[in-house]
C-alpha cells in the first residue's frame, strides 16, 4: 500500500488538446504548494469551496492564467485538502503545472489514488468507488444510470440493511451460547426464518440482475455473418444509418472485420461486419478474413446470420441454425433482399424457421424490427429499472457466496443445528457482504481494484 500522508498531483482531464485542462492535487500540503506558485493572492487565507483567478508562476516565468478551486478537508472528494487548477488545455501547459507542483514537494498520483483516498477516508465505500470508474467508462444511458444508482449509495444501502439485520440475530444467537446451560432462546426462530427468506429473495434478485448488468456495462458483441454478397455491409450501413462499409456486387469485397457501435434503447451493441464465409476461396487475403469471421462469431454474444431470401438455400440456412443451437449461440436468422421477389415468396421458403426476420437492407425495410429483436434477445430484464442492477463481476461472485451462506443458515434451522454452527454461517455471510462494500478487505485487493482506474481519478 502506498503512503497516503503525502500530497499527490495528476492531470485530471484526458490527453489531447482542449479549451480547458485540470490539474488536481490532494494532501495536507496541496494548498501550500499551489499557493507557492499562485502569484496574485494568498490561497492559505481563503475559504473552502471558493475559486480564484490569477497567474501560475514558476521560477519567475508565468505558465498560464488559471482558476484555482479550493476544497478543504473534510469537505472534499478525497476527505483531504484538495486543489483543482483549471488552465488552458495545452499538453505543454498542463505538464508545466504538474512539474512545478512536483518541484515543491508533490508526487505523481498512481492510477485511482484520489478515489482510493476517498475510500480510505470514509467518503465512499468500495461499491461507490468502483461506480466512479464505471461512470467514467459508461457509453450508454443505461450504464450511466446503473453507475449513478450505485455511486449515490443505492447498492450500499441494500447491503447495509442486510448486514444490520443479520448482525442483530447473530448477536442474539451468540448470546444464547453464553446461557446454554439455562436453555434460553433470545432469537425468535419464526422471525429469523422470515428474515432469511426475505434476504434470500433479495440476494437472488441481485444475482439474477447480473446477466442484464453485464450487458449494460460491457455492451453486446453482435457478429453479422453470412455467405459473400448476402448484404452484410449493406445491413451494417442501414443499422448505422451511414455509409460505414464499402458495398459492392462483387463477392468478397469485405476482406476484414469492421466494428461499429449502435445504441438501442440504452444498450450498446458492438456490430461486427465480417468477411463472407465460403468454403472454396483461393485468395490468401480473403481466407484470412474468413478466419477472422469465424473467430468473431465464436466470441459474439449474438450472431446475426444474413442470407439471400430471394433464392432457395433452405438446407444451408437450416444447417447453420443447427450449428448455432449445438454451440448454444444466441442467433437471429435474417432473410435479406425481399425486395427482389417479394416477402410472400421469402416467407413461403423460410417462414417456418425460428427467430427469422425478413428485410431489405438496400431499401432499409424492416430493419427496425431487427433492432427490436436484438434488444429483446439480450435485455431479459428492465433496463430502466430503478433499483440496483449488479454490473461488477466481483460483486456477483461475493453475492453468490452470500446466497450459499443463506441457504446453509436455513438448512441449519430446518435440522435444528446447534446455534454455534448457525452463527458460523451467519459470520460467513457477513464476511462476503462486507467484502462487497470494503468493510472487510485486503491491501492486495485494493491495489488491484484501484489500479484499473485512470490517473487523475
């Protein structure tokens, strides 16, 4: 664990040119260091939560005209004295400001160290700290909403309530052990049964929400596959409503995978237009593209199999569907080019197949139905749900352990297991609840979690 008594500094805005850039300091000397460089006012005499305009000067040279924001402990993000220096967004200026701070006693912050200090100083629990990273990385409305719910303490409150109720009963059961010879019962078993049932239901709901949460956080990889000239690139352009992929009547035009993103009702879909798959190509570049197409299909969350519905290739389409089912791949069959010979003919040939949609990618007909089908296939829960949706795999693993412990507690009650053994299962349950919020943790785990943050946060 790094020493957390010194003063740290980092650029808090993304690399690249911009109108404004921010340098952040945190620690006991943050105000004093900045004051040494700030030429126009004594910052040590200013109140918290105030902003001040002036020149940032180092070794007699003006670096920039800046705005300095002061946040004094404990009313700051980190719980320490914190300074934010807003300057022009030149990489050179930002680095000059950082270098000047380093020369006066600050050190460069490690990834996530500002948020780590906020956690260690009790400003955030671990779920809220991780939500900060999720909020920064979120690329859709649903991801933003889930992260904000956790950041505001929604998930923490759920877990805190569970812990407090379990701790109360655990204390009563352990008290019974002190009076074992007198055969007294402090913990009402009927109420305890009801509590365990309630907690089991709540925990199971959180565990079940992870499948949706994983989709919300990471998006959905959709591989668009099919034979050459089926219209895959045309479909990608229709979904994106722009000319992203080159379209040609020449089979094999797409030689490599093309990836783009599409937001459907708050869920991010990562669309992968693949090279057409055919068995007897002799073109070395095309063969490499086909290899990558098969790889993309194997890694996809959903496969969209596009075929030319204007011709009879039923046996091949059925063979592909059996392949998807055998490998447990979520898939949608999409019959394209219905504008050529009409929807009725396509439906007569392929309409009996499951998960089949008919479109004309060229004329952008029925593409919205495909979007709806994609959304329904992955959004098994309510994306606009107001409660907690678990998006973090660490939380998911710990909740599964909580669920096992709750089942063990109920089994113990059913079989009249001695109170000391039931108390052991309760402590196991409390341990994993505490791991989620950071009430129980290790330095190694904290280092791992915060190392994934960006520097400056």
